[in-house]
C-alpha cells in the first residue's frame, strides 16, 4: 500500500476538504509532536508556525500508511523545513528534543494546566502565570482573583469534565436531549455533531444541533429545553447566548469567531443507570453519576445544512473548507451561509451534499473529516 501510495503522492491535496481522514492515525508519533508545537506557538501568539504545524499534522493524519523515512514525504504538501527537521529527529531517535524541551518547560506546563479548566483561555492563563501562580490551589487561595461563573464551574467539576466522554455517554445524552425536545415540540430535529458524528470513541464534550422543521419555531426552543433540564435536576451549569443571526450578512472571514445562532454551553449530570455499559469514570468512584460538558446550537431550519457542516468539524477540516472556498472558488463559507462573490449571490443548501456540490468538491463523509 505504502509503495503504491508514494507513487501517487502528487495527488495529495493541500486542502483537508480534498482528503479523506479517518480516526485511524498511522503517524501519531509525528502528529503528537506537531500538536505540542501548535500549542506553544498558540500560547506565544505566533500565528505562522502554528498554522504550518496544524496543516502538517493534518496531512500526515490523512495517510493510510506510516512515514518510515523522509523520502516518503517527498511530494507531500504543507511540510516545511522546520516540520521535516522535527520528523527527522523522530525518525532517527524516536523522539524530538525540541518537543521534549517544551514539554518540560514550566511555563508550557502551567499554561497547559490552567487552560484545561473550562472557561480559562490562553490570555487568562498567561495573566495568572505572570502573577507567579503555578497550581490550582494557588489560584483558589489568591483573594485578588475573581473567577467568573464559568471558571467557578470549571474548577468545581474539574475532575469530571477533564475526563474524556465516551461514545456510550454521548448516546445516553442524545436520548436525554431527544426526550426533552420532543416533549416540547413534535417536529423537533436533533443531530449529534462534533467528534462523535465523525466516529470518535471519546470526546471532550458532546455537541448537538436542535431545531424545528417549522421556520421560526426554533426561537425560544433552547430556553424551554434549559427549563426542562433544570426541572429534571440535571442542569449543573448553563451559559445561554441568544441568536444574533442576521440573514443579510456576508459569511465571516474569521474562523475563530463564534457563529451567531442561539446556543448554550452546559454541564449536565449523567447517571450511571442512563448509560449502556456504565459511566466512563475512575475505578472506585462510587457516586453513580458524572458531570459532562454539552453544547447545543439552534439554527433556523433553512441554515441546518451549514450549521451541521460547521459543527461536525474537525476544526482543521472547517478551516480548509473555508480557505478552499475563498482561494479556489471565490466564495465565502461559514456556519450560516455560502456566498458566491462572482455572482454576488447566496447559494442555498438543504443538505451537506448540496454545499460540497456548490463548492465543486467530492462529498466527504463525516467519518472521513478527522483532518
Ligand atoms: N465549532 C465552530 N465554532 C466554534 C467552536 C466549534 O464552528 N467556535 C465547530 C468546529 C468543531 C465542532 O464545532 O469541530 C465541535 O467543536 P469541539 O470543540 O467540540 O470539537 P470536536 O467535537 O471536534 O472535538 P472534541 O472531541 O474535543 O469535542
Ligand atoms: Mg465536541
């Protein structure tokens, strides 16, 4: 397979949306190293190399074989000098000294620890680090720090929400949300998105789209779901953001900007009895429940396909879809819409396939989007 593939290397696209990437990663030794570099460049706010290592990791993830020598990468896109130097170290010594130096660095370790708390981004983490704080207990003991509500919940449920969510837990949550939305309206539409839609066995949260087939009826849906979950006693945290969606606006060029649909970031209480095969918790944990992070987003039905495509990820797949649309098709794509700049018109879509077709792309299944 490897030989045949290498002969055809010229066919590997620089865009993740033109590659098929399953959850099986044959080049984890390299991509794990690249991901550490992505993190440190992110902490240091150096965009160029950050993007370069993201793209390099994504290309290697798409290969159905393991790279065995630098010659194997000869015709692959997105692999620069620095990337190849790291790969060479790994091929030669089984590890990268540059990466190991970062991993043992106090600032990296501290920022990594702090940003692992729900509600703590790189800016806040850096601020705490500069104050000389190095541990959670030091943060919690510092009386000059005022944690916001999200961070308070982040610390309160840290053990649970820093632990991976299993597929069985995600499916149990789908049942709970499904029951809640259908009790509110019979024409409810619910879709599991994010990593679990891509076939991942574990995730850091569970993402859903909830809406109604009748346009406009989705307004007020999330508050009613939240109300229902509160009455059931399973809502541990809720941050609700009302819709700011404006149909006349052109798709955004900033990927990292949140979309404008109504959404909520939740922490839910999941009971052991609700999960087929039981909760994914530590051995010896006898509480019988765990906390799980859940995101709900609620687009109007005519935007369903765009929202589904946008929330199914991976993040790199989404970035490259937008970049491909802009660079290769002179179109603007985001979670709300697709706009053709040449024709100066919006292109409607009812399914993800419609969007791929508008972009002149072969359809890529969700489980092939693990770029
Ligand atoms: N997303 C987005 N805009 C944001 C955040 C997310 O468009 N501001 C999209 C892209 C992501 C998807 O939603 O792929 C889900 O986000 P997650 O962070 O939950 O990522 P995954 O579900 O892919 O991974 P994990 O298993 O870590 O949850
Ligand atoms: Mg997710």
